C-alpha cells in the first residue's frame, strides 16, 4: 500500500484532496471532520487528512471499511448477523454532525461486491444498516452540515468499468475519468469549480423563476409526469448548508434537482442505464406510477432486488428527487457506465426512490418538517437514484395554469440562460 | 496488502484469530464486537471478523487507525488540532459496551511513531484523547464487558525490536515471538490456555488466602513498600466480566495483579526496563514515593515526557496496579525488549501509574465506586505500567500484624502452590 504501486499520477490525488476540502466541504477552521472511506482509498484519505488539518480542522476521524470484512459477514455469519448494524457508530456520527462536524465520503467500492449473495440476507442487512444510519443520514439529507462525496479509483471498480483491460490499465483509465470529471486535471481546479457552479446556478434560477408545478418526460420508453412539491426549490452545484457553510456535496456534479410531490407522479418510467444496488445489477427497470406510487414494476435482471428495494417502506415506492442533466455533460459524453451513482447520475436525467431533500424547498418550508410533509416531500429509509434520461429525452415544464414550456429537447436544455 | 507479502506462516494468524475470539473474548452468540486495530493489521482483522461471525457475532465493527493520518495531525495541524479528539466515537463505543458489545484491540503500532514531535503537542493531544476516551475506557477498566488485546507483527514495530535485521526477517522474528507468547504455535492452543489459566489461578488463590496488607520490593535499585487497598483481590489469567462472560483480557498474559492503596506507597522504585510512552522512549526512570504520591522523579532520557505524564492529574502520580511476573516467564526469557506494554509488562514485575481496576477488589466493593475510593483505589485519566522487576527482585508479603512471608526470591516465586 505505497504510492509507488499506483498506476496513475499521484499529484492528481493531492489536487483532488484540496478540491474535496476547499470546494467540496468549504471546511472552516475548528470543524471536526468525519471521513468515511474504503481502506483501499488510503492514499487519498491521507492527503485529505493533511489538507483538512492545513485548513484548520480540529480532528479528522477516518472510519475505514474493508470489503473482506463486509464479505466475512455473508460467508461466516449466523442468522443474527443479518439484522444488526453498528447503531452506536451511526448515532455517534449523528452527534458529531449535531456538533457541526463536516462529513466527507470517499466512494471507491466494488459495485458488484455482494453479487451472488443471498438476496434475503443482503436485503435484511441493508435494511438494518439503513435503520441504524438514520440519525446520521437525516442530518446529511437535511443539509444541516457541509458534506461532500469524492471518488477514488478502486481496483475492483476499475475492472468492472473496463472489463477488457489489464488491471493496472483499467485503474489508470478510471483514475483519468475521475480526475477529469472532478476537474483536477486543469491548471486551477478551484477556479474551474467556481465557473461551473455559476453555470448551474443560472439554470436553477431560471427553473425557480418559471415556477413549474410539474415536468413531463417523454422519450426512450418513458412517458412520465412528475408533479413538483409545493414550495419546491431547484438546487445544483454549490449550496449553503444550514450551518452557514457553502459546499459542493457531490464531486463531480452536473445536475440540477428538486423535490417531486409524493402523490402526484403518474405514467411510465423506463431506466436508460442499469442500476447497481448494493452489489446487485438491476437491468431494464420499467415501472408505472399512479398517484405518486409505483403500482407495477419489472426488470430484466435483478427484479427481486428491485422489488424488495421499492418495498423497503411506504416511501420507497414514491419519489424523493427529480434531476436534470443534459446528454452533452462530460460524464455522459465519456460513454462509460461507471456502476456508481455519483457518476452515472451525473450522466443522465434521473429520479430517486425514497427520502426527499428538505433543502430542496424554500427556506420557510425547509426548516419545518411538518411543512415539508404537507408540501408533498417524501420520507423513507432509502434514497436510490436511477437514470431515465438519454439523447431522446424531451421535457416540458407545466405551469399551474397548464401552460407548457420546453425544458429539454433531444436530451439538451431547450433554452439559453 | 495481500497475505502473499507476509514473511511468516499465515496459518498462525488463523489460530491467533480463533484464540482471540474463543479464549480472549469468550464471545457469546448475539454479541456485537468493536474491533480496534491499525490498518496494517488487516490480515488479522479479517480473520478475527470471520472467527467472530462463525462464533455468532451480531455485528463486527472494525475501527481502523492509520499512522500516516496520525502523523498528518502533527505535521499539518493548526493549534486547535491538539486539544481535540473524536468524542462522538468514544461516546458511541461507551454506548456499545453499555449494550453488551465485546471489545477486541489489536496492538501492532510503531512504538516510536511520535518520537521527535513537540512534547507539548503530543501531551496535549494525548490528554484530549484520554478525556474523550473516558466513557469507553471506564467500561473496560470496570470490566463491565468481555474484552481482549492481541498483537500483530507490524513492520515498524519489528524494526524497533530487531534493529539489526533486514525488515522481512525482523517481521518474521517478531511474528514468531508473538505466536509463541500467544501459545498458537502449539497443537491445541485452546487447551494450552486452559492449563496456563489454571496455574495463574493457583497463584492468585494463594495470594488472596495470605491476605497481605503490603508488599516490600527490593533489588535492582528498588526499595519500595506498596500498601494494598482494603478489600483488594488478586487477579490473573481468565476472569469473569460483569456481564457474566469469562475472558482473557490480555494475550499473552503472565502476570497476577491487584490494586495498591493510593496513599500507602513509600520508598524508591527504579525501572528495570525502558518505557515507551506514546512514541517517546523513557529510560532509567527513578522515583520516590511518599504517602502514595511521587515526590521526586527523574529519567536519563525522556524526563520531560515522564514528568508531564505523572502530572496529567492528581491520580497520575499515584499507583493503580501492582503486578507479579517471575523472571523465568517465557517473555522475560526471550531476552527481547518489545517496546510494547502488553509484552514488556509480562516480562517483569511492574507497577502502574494512574487508574486502578475496580475489578481487583472483592465483589462487594468492586460494585460500588464509593467503596473502591474508600478502600484506597486510585482514579486517573491514565493507566501506564512500568517495570521494576528483574533477576534480583525479592518481595516480602507483609501481613496486617507485621509478619513477613517470602513471595519472590531472586526474581522467582518463593513458594510452591
Ligand atoms: Zn441526483
Ligand atoms: Zn439523489
Ligand atoms: Zn499489569
Ligand atoms: Zn496495567
């Protein structure tokens, strides 16, 4: 585990660490940092710790996961192992966030780690974990504190994205894609992020000014009307957390997104890309919504996992997010399927089953859970994005009086802003 | 980080994992396990996770530390970094233990990691950490739950123990010493541990039956009378935690130990081996006690660190443990200095500055913190063992009526039991 073994330019990791801490988190002096990562990402973990301490962090606490330990549960665990989770750890994290700790996650996992495991066990384990994680996730979903996710080119992940290349070449290619999408291959990554954030802000300002009550998606087998929550607000790029710190939660990010109305989604949605959910690939999802709820669901592969997923709780069959990404976005243009939500959701328009972001409401509503609920904000243990956009996607914005405004045509923004 | 890179027989790690879980923890089905380890010890972490799941663990949560991240704080941290600690994590661990989670620690650290760092910073960081760790440490020190420490042959540690050998040979030698001391190089390690525990129990039963009120140590520059706490009890080897589970907290262990009276220690103690405290070597410690408290202290190297240590709080200058280990014990006979308390304290009679083990009292007192205090049990943020025994050590047991009974002569037990 030395830098010398890495088949890419490790100076890029130095830049990625700076971007994660400065742009991603906007870390303020005196903040604690909770840093979750797979152990394989240690070369980036170490650089982020150094960058955070330079930025004045009080304490940087890495919580490292290991795929072999994760698998040990499925290979050796007795029945009791699949309904339990480290409640104490997640409750502690929730407390850290309540005390204004920032949160950084490094995503590098093998997307197919749990492929072939008993779906009943993976589903029980996942539900136990989601339940235990709730006290921490709520504070992230409510945007109480500044948080960020960045990626690291893990070996198993790289082999999945580039199955035909030798391992080192696959890692090098994935590293190149991550560094490009994260804008650290430019001379001044921080300035690049400022310009990109300004472009995303112009889009959200236009959408907020138009005041659509619904979006109508067509193309690629989808014909779906997504009602928007009352008092919804479009967000994207840099955003101010409730602790007053402006951060970029996702690096990369290409999307603008808001909260659908949990009872006003109707029609058919067909996935434009596969979804990998906790290690299981789910292909060719197709669902029909009635009054906000999925009433028919199918998939050509992983259908059992998909049905279990939308059956997790009442809110899992309803939407918590709708997001717009042009087909010309750099991640989409790479033509790669990353098997990683952070990347694939930034390649295409998507919707998410489950929990909404209360932050995607005007302030007066966002601060009051009762008003979020009354406005149509969905609640669930899960939040799972899946892609419905592609080169054929047309979207109309529908105003409260029924007027239609072109938003997307053939996968691209229909208006200049 | 693959097993193939390890310069020792990894089958020994399988056996060590089984001994840690079965003998060390006595893990019961349904227990959660909190597993702390340096990331370098992953090959053992993974095997312990598997062994724990086989034994019916509900959830195994590794909390992995990394030396480069630890150093990043000292190299890049601003002033605020040295007075903070992950309170949320330790509080969470305390809650896990309150809910009957077991605790396993793998010790493999570089003993000199922090050598050369500013002693003011290391001392502040250590104090902040001890303060934050208190909610978790109390439950371990009070023996509320079953816990265990085992060792793993880390590279930097091995180089410190065998400075003249090439690195791989040093690791192989340290591995051999660890496997021998942990009794996993025998055909049936679990049976070996049962026999060893029976021998230690015979010693504690004799000491408890004698009912000494003090021990008088002489030899090697030491002339020290250690009064024993009222209601003290001698412990050693396997012991029953308050949750009813019998475990072996230390693997290896060769000591029998009890609680001194915090106000009744008088005379001079001279260290028989160096102490490495949080990365700083402290050589040739000599102290004088009056009424239980150190009133004069010196060391030929690391004196500032030693004085800061015994100045941590009021209890740090007083004793919390006295322990007896014959000079013929296998670890002593190896002739090695391990720079690791788990090993070196099992090579020689020792005393410990700071917190006492309330478990080293008869049950009626052990369960009541007020009675522990009234009996003379010491309290402190720290518990630091240092060695005073050697081949010249004589010990007399002093009974309440002043009668003297030989306990040790020339470093060995003076009585057959
Ligand atoms: Zn999204
Ligand atoms: Zn989403
Ligand atoms: Zn001891
Ligand atoms: Zn001790």
